[in-house]
């Protein structure tokens, strides 16, 4: 494996001292202890470029979002984008290969450290006896955790290297399929996704629905025209074994969910009330929109006529949710909490958590997002609501131009939170998850509108568009360099100790 930029030794010493000094008691008397992780992804980067921890812990969320950033840097370094002659031609194909191999290493270690048959623990702490795993589960991590399938979906971009292509399609299987299995087996009951306490609310319903969208998409790719050469080469029984739930079972799960969701829908407010009111977290709104996309596509493709009617209704309500939220967006983002009323969406918090803002945008346009329509799927936006493409394109342009204007400090690095009233920064740390999700979202969404263009087309667009696009590329590479400097990769590519 090519050499990967390693963690600077003084920084790793500081980080381990910090971990050891945070000797809080384990959250369970029977805490599960593990060896010191060989892969360390911190929570934020200090102004001096050193690693910092959030609450003295290592967080799955940060591992997942660094992994996404690596994934996007791999797949978008192709010769039409980052690796184009107009930008950095030396990246193609060497950087694609290096980053893809790094991604495979990250998946193996993250899977080993955090995953217990799909029950991904949210953090690792430290006390006198050593590192211990959280006994709780954070459902909010799952919708983007499972988004790791996207490099598998884009594996065709690596067909110049047959060995790497095959590895991308095979090695991450456990990491990709077990989270969805766990959510269905352990958090789905009576037509609802439930929290750890067995109760449902807007968070559990959104995170659960969003968290199984990768498993649903595997079946959709298997069944749609054009999938014959990818997922379609797998026999149905084999795919059912890996997914844990077959087509008929998934249809029934979605039918049960549809009934519970129908009972909770409030037409005048354009939102669901699952027993906790009509004020929703922004990331949950995004997860619901992505999860519903998989849900209504699946029912349309594999259900009966009644399921197709349900599918259309689910889409229409998803569109109503999105249309309610879009007018509230400012150039610097959407508030972290939104109240849905009969007069539209209102801000229910004073801050914009940039990580959640970027999550929301990537749920709409990243991978199997809200706007993805292909042959064999229901083409609801294309055939019934084409205006939503324009609305999302305008929102993406506003968001990315706003990020360049409002989200950067004097060194050109992202803030963590800004004030919703005026976009002023309220937390100026560079969060690993915020930076990772920005790199991911920006790579996926920058061509949804007209304000940005890929490098291969810079000679055919206005200079203002080309210059703005170059600045966006530069920002992603600057952020990635900062993240690479504080992530401790394993000393070698051997996984014999796993």
C-alpha cells in the first residue's frame, strides 16, 4: 500500500495524554474494554494544527465522516474533476488509487473497533483499566454511517485497476450491510423505529428509516434495468442472505412503516408528529427525506398497485416537507431545530450546526439521495415535480457560495457553528466531522445548480464560475490536508491483529 501521511508524533503524544487524563467512569458497570485503537481519528483540529478530543472520547461519527471525505477524494480525483489538466492532473489515477486503498484500510479498522453485528457503538472512552466502549447506541449516526456504500456504487471509476475494483466491491460488505440489519432487528417494532427505551419519536423514525436506505438500495440496484452487470449478477437468495431481509419482508416492513407514518401526518403543517410534536432537528429532516426516497422507490418497484399508490403519497409528503423548509434557508444555512406550523417552517433554535446543515444537503444530493432518479425507479420529480430539481439546485448554489462567504475563518478553515440570525461564528474550532461532511457534500452537490462547474468544463463557462469552482476545490484540499495531519493511521496495512 502506498505510504499514507502519518500522525505527527508530538500530536499523538498529546492526544494519548488527553485520553488518559479523562478518566471518567464507564457508563456501565460491565463496560467492554478494548486495546488502544491503532486508528485514531480525533474530534477537532486546533488552530495550531493539533488534534483535540470532544469530551475526552473517540467518536464513531468522526471516523465515519473522515472515511466519507477520503471516499470522495478518491472518486472525484478522476480526470474530469480534481485530476483534470485544468486543475491537478497529477492526481489521476495515482491519488484515486491511494485514497481508495486508504478507504479500505479505514473501513476494516472502523468496522473492527466499533461494530458488533451492526450495533455500532457511538464512542470510546478511557479510564484506569483502559479504553472502553459506550454501552449506549446513538441512532443519529446511522443514516450517514451507511452512506459508505457510495464508493461501492462508484467502483466502476476504478475499472482501470481490476484488483482494486474487486476489492471495493467485496471487502466492505460486513460494514455496509450489518447496520441496516441491526436497525430492523433491534429497533423496529409495531411499524415504528424506536429509541433505546422502546419509544418512538421523530428522531428514531428518521434515523431508523434513513439508516436502512443502503440495504434497500442494494435491492433496488439489483432489480432495476442497468443493474444486471452490478448487483444483478448476484442470485436473489445470496443477496437475501447478505442483506438479512428479502424483498417480500422489506415490502412488509415498509407497509407497516407507511401505516404508522400515515397516522402521524399533519397536512396543514406538512410534517409528521410521532408523539413529540412538530419541532424537528435538521439532520432528522434530512434523514427522513433520504429514508423516504428508498421507501417509496422500493414499494413502487417491488410492491403491488396499492403499494404504488402509497409510494406516490410518500413522495408528495416528502416534497411538501422540503418545500416548507427551503424558504427558511439563509446563505449561511438552516437552524438546527425547525418548527413546522400552518404558516410554514420557523426557526426553533438560534444556531446553525454546520455539520447538520451539510448532512441535510448531502441527504438531498449525495449518493442515493432525494434527487436521484434512474430508469426503473419511479421518476416522480422528473415526471411530476421537475421544479424541485431547480429548487434544490438554487439551494445548493446558495449553500456553497454561502459557505465560502460565511463559514471560513481568516485561515480559510471552517467554523463549527454560526448564528442563524446573521451568520456570525459561535464556535470557531475546525470539527473533523464538519470538515469531512463538507468535503463530501460539496463534492456531491456542487453541480446541482449553475454557480459551479467541474474542471473539464472550466474553459466553457464564465470565468467567475470557473474561479469560484477552483476556490471550492482548493478549500476541500486544504481541509483534507488538515484532517490527514491529525489522523493516526495504522503503522502498516496488516490486519492480522483483527
